[in-house]
């Protein structure tokens, strides 16, 4: 007699775009707090309140996270400047 396993319940969607944005926001907060040189995967994950593995799921490495963070920052600054001009 064989028993079939019930499908595992998923705690979250496999591809959560809000989680990616949360990582980018946490990266900017971390950079602002400790500087680029002292920003690490672990500090970003801690700031975001996410498991460390989430960072490597959404980004290829620390440089990729920092680049995405600065891209977001440049868009925010540009949008702000356009509003006040």
C-alpha cells in the first residue's frame, strides 16, 4: 500500500514583487545608516525583516542589490526635482 503525500501549503507566492521592493528599500536604509562599505546581505535582510535567502532569490549578489537601490534613489530624486521645478 502506498500513501500519497498531500501537497505542501505555501506560505507565500513564489515570486513576490513586494518582497523585492522591500529589499531595495531596506538596502537604501542600510546604506544611509552604515554606508556602502559596511552594507552586507545580512544587514539588509535584518533591516527588511526577511530571511537572508530572500536576497539571493531576487538578486544575483550584493552589487546587484546596491545598484537597484541607487537606481530607485535616482528615480525618486528625479521625480522630486520635476515636481518642484
